[in-house]
C-alpha cells in the first residue's frame, strides 16, 4: 500500500489552456482515492512560501472550460537554489504533504527532478505547454488549443492580405521549438514556415516567394517561430523588404493570445486523462516521472529522459509544406 495520504498540486512556468482541467482531474481523483489534496498557489514560489489551499470537489467545479490556471503560475528563481528547495521541503513537512503533482514544461520538470533527488519526495509531472516540445509524449496540454487559436488568427489575416495583395510575416510562439509554427503553417496554407530546427536561408525564402506569392497568388503568408535563428518576423521582413521593395509587407506578432482561451475538447480530454494517470502513478509508488500520451495511450517517462532528450520535428511535415506551398 502507498504511504501517501496527502498530495499537493501546482502549475508552473507558462500557462496553457487545459491546465484547469488537469487540476480538476488531480483533485477529484485524489478525493476518489480517499486522499487529501491541497492546491499550491504560484507554482514553486508558493511551495517555498507555504501558500497552500485545501481543495474539495466543489472547488474545481466549473473550471474545465476555463483557460489559464486557478492556482496561478510563476517562475521561481529561489527554487533554483539549495536554500529555496530546503524551504519548500520544510513547508511540505509542516503541512504533511507527502507527494506532488506538477503541471508544466521542461523547466518545471527540471526543478522537480532535483527536488525529488534531494528529498526523496514522490513527484509526478503532467506536460502542460503550448510548445508541444516535451520528449515522451505526442501532445502536451494546451498545444491543440493554441494551434487552433493561431489558425483562426491567420485565416483572418489571410482575408485582409488577399484584399490588398499583401505579404504577411506572422510570428507565433516557439522560442526553442517549431511545432506550433509548423502545424499552423500547414493548416493555414502558408507559403513558407521558418522554425528554429531548420536554418533559414533568405535566398531560398526569396525563391519560394517569387514562385508562389508573386508568381500567381494574391496574398502571401510566412509563419515564423519566435525562436527562428534569423531573428524573428520583424528582422526577416526587413531583410526581404530591402531586397524586394515592390512587396507590400506587413508583420503581425500574435503574442500571448496564443496562451489564452477556452481549451479545446482534445485538450480537456487529454488533461483529464493525464490528471487521473498522475494520481494513479503516485499511488503505484512511481516518482520522478512524467505521464504523457503516446499513440493514444498513457505512458510513463522519467524526468531524466524527458529533460535530456529533444523531441524531433518530423521531416515529413516540412516536406509536406514544401509540396503544398507551390
């Protein structure tokens, strides 16, 4: 039998649509298994300060459809230090919290891995990030919603681009990974997609635009991940404009709207599934792992693996866009 009687749940790092659905699932699964559960406010910062709130089933009613996170999120510099983690452990002991479920991305899991190594605290992670860049899961919570948010915005921009025969460079989130840019670009029929995983050659981009946008199209869309090594949408647009002043160029940075909004059905179901799986994993004496989804089934992968390994962009999707953008 598991020694766990009380668990804490927190959200850390950038928020993602569907985090509330995951919180709801963790709370209700814990209660279903006769465990106490507390919400930790403001991520690891709240863990250090002891900002805990006992949660009942009704506390998570009517949140599955809401974006953001009711527990709030933060990035904690103090938790990076030995002293900060010691304070967090002392707060857990004082509150008699036996285990943690942490919802977030690689930074969240890096902190959890160190914490569980230092204090032997059972911690299970749920992948919540719109970047979809975590190794060991096909999808992260929030990615599908963010993808549809981008698609809706780009479709509207395409309308005005077509009306004025304009070329738009649209920047989406993805500092280190281009999954959001790649799939949104394919879904919106972008003329080109620029991502951190592939070196951007301006000459190649010019050829694409000359063949497509100027060749026979009345509008042009270039999707740029913010982490593209050429410097982002504004930098690339300026370079193209210098060489092609005849292009009517505009830039649109979608920004934080990509993180907001009511989560999609897919994100709600994924978050609910992983929330249940996280508590089940703790009760099965698992620790220092992430629960993910692979081929539609729940998977377990160690924090070490998901942190150290890089999720790879499929070359087949890049080729697909090359074919379809002519």
